[in-house]
């Protein structure tokens, strides 16, 4: 017997609603709806359930029409609500004989929509008269398992680009044999003075988070835990990385992290491109900037000290999330703590503007010395930049940095060592906001923030009883830094010998640096 056309399937289902749910009562077939804005259509079957709720039932017979089902359900629920029916009292059921084109979109809609949405696959037996229907519930597909970058990073320092390429090929082949599906690496080239690094070419590698439900991953995690792995968040990834690189040799290898990668963004290391596998494969769906955000930890808020994004107040949901993501990065950091309030006010003043913000607040004075001494410490120091554009023109900017009070602290290294309890104590307490603020006070440093108008007028942003106030500071000349009073590099220059003693006490070269200080 020939297949039944969709309207006959609809009529047959309307007469047998019990196969979907006990207690469904037919209101009307082809229930017409329209509004004053030109939207119109007809619900295939409108029913009421045993609790009195309205049930929109859409019937589809082919893949081409199944794709329309979600659009129609959303439209008809809105049109019903426009008739004065409380949206809470509206449900929807999609019934289709085929779900190939529909199931992924249906599953996403179930997860994201406030509408109670259910699905059934309809089987039709036309060998009997009249034809009989059987309905089977459709279970939504589980949400995709995200595989964000883990905190397990390693940097391979090479002397030639060919060595770097060969290193990636070796890692790629080894990963296949070891069950490492998702990883990414960025090609970096040193553009600074050649004598300061042991190799001009680097490969920055990171593993994505692994699926701990898989037997071989669970085995990795168990092995790492048994033998004292100190990475409690990513034990399997840490062990996988150790095994992956065990037989890979380059000029030098150094540990990375979200914070380390973020510190490279303003350095002489230039990012040339990326290589990846699995979710990070090079098929065009990811750009280099996407990968950079992942490795810096900003794409999924994995780096608690760094954010680099754009947003507009006109997209309120994204804007509020933007402000809330900034808040913990600047919490407890002097004038920078006023940044969320400043963004809220600036957003109200410029609701359609584009805000471009970069905040790097590592809260680690010692690390800036370890990785940057003697002449790159400012690259590892806190930095804040926010630019606001309307119609392509910058209308306001905000800049933040550490500034120095100008007073020398000759016993700085001794007091910092005492504060943290030596190198081991510092390693255990890195990122402690209260301790870091004390360290900055010992050094005579503080977080400062200045607003720059389009005409170059400078206003320091300072706390006040009302929240914050603007204190006029004069005007910035072309090319001059906004925070030029008591700049950080003067602190570093004045304390060079003291900081060298701090560096020796805590000991640790920066990425690719030669040992000669």
C-alpha cells in the first residue's frame, strides 16, 4: 500500500492521541492562528492534556518538512501566548516518521528552551485497514561533551623551523598510539635580541581535557594518583603529557600554563600559526586567535587572571556576563576593583559602542622577577587596556598598570622572602590576593587606573563614597603613556640589584632565556 500523505497521518493521529499520552483531548485539527504583525499559520493538532495545559502537536512525514517543525512550534507557542494564554500553560509535541534531520536540533531545543518540548517517532502499519499507528518517545541526545584545553602545557624550544615542524610530526604520531585525541600547538618565533634565548623557534603544546569515562584515561588518572601526581585537576592529562614527550628531544623544554601563555602575548614571541588534532584540527573552523584565547584560558574562563574580549552593551546578556567575568580578576586590587562599575557606567553612556578590553592581572610580583629579570619584568606585570569605539571612532579609553610611590626599598628581597616563607612557601601561596597586595605595599607599588578622553584629557579613577570619582591629571601628549607618573620601569631600574638578589633567592628563567644574567 502507498505511503499515507501527511494530512491523513495527522487525521489518524488526532483520532488516536492516547498513543502519545494518556488523557490528551482533541481541541481542533488545523487550528488557525494569526497576529497583528502578519504572522499566521495553523497548528496541525491542538489538544489539552489531563492537567488542562494546551498541547501543540506538529506532525511531519519527511526530512524536508521535519526541519520546519522547531520553527513552527516556536511560532505557534508565541501566537498562542499572544491570545492571552500564560506561556507556562503551553506545551509542544513533535511527531515525525523520520528523525534524521531533526534529532540534533530537537535535542538542542529541549536543553535551551523554556517550553516543555517532547518528541515521538511514528510508525505506520498500512498493511491493515484502517492503518495503525505506534509512537515511540524520542530521547534528546546528551549535550556535547566540551573538551576545553587543560592546564597541561609544555614548550619546546628549537633552533630551526624544520626542527619545530619535525617535533610536531613526532608528537602527532605518538599521540595516535597513546589515545590522545585532542591537542593543539602554536608555532612561536622569537623577534627580540638573539643572544637572549637558546632557540628562536618554539612549539607551545597543550592537551585538551580527556574523557575520564574511557578506560585508558581512567587508568592514566589512577596511575598518576598512585605515584604522587601533584596535579589534582588534570591527573590523566598530566600523565599523558609526560608519556607523550618522554622520547621527544629539542634544544630545551619548559613548562607552560594558562598564566605563562598569557604573559607571552605582550612579549617578543610572535605567534605564527597553530597545529592541532581532534577538535583543534586545522579545517578552518578555528582561527589562530581562537586558539590563543583557549591557551590563555580566556575562552572558557580557565585563566583567573586574564581576559581579552570584545562586547557591546546592546547585547545585554553577553554584556552582563562580560562584566561578571571581569569582576574576580580585579577583586581586591585597589583602583582596578572599580573596573566593573566603570564598565557599567560607560555602557549606559555608550549603549551601542564596541568595548575592547584586555586585563592581565597575574598577582605575582615574584614571577615577574623570575621570568623577566633583568629587562623584561614589565611584560609580566599587571596590565589593563579598554577602548570604546562608536561608528569606528574611539570615544574613550581606560588604561591600568602598577605605579610606584618613588620610595626605595633596599630590603625588599628580605621582606618578600619573609612574607612568603621562602621559595616553597611562595609556590604554595601563589595568587593569594592578600599576600600579593602586601608584597606590592612592601615594594611601594599599587594598581592605578586612568581614563583617557578623545582630546587626550586624563582622569585618574579613584574610590569615593559614591563608588568612584575622576581626578583630573592634565593632558597626554601624542605617544605618551597615560600612566607615566612613577612608572613601573623606574621601580625596576632603581631596584635592579635588589631584584637580582630576589631572583637568585627564588630562581627560575623565563621561556627560552639563556642562563646568562
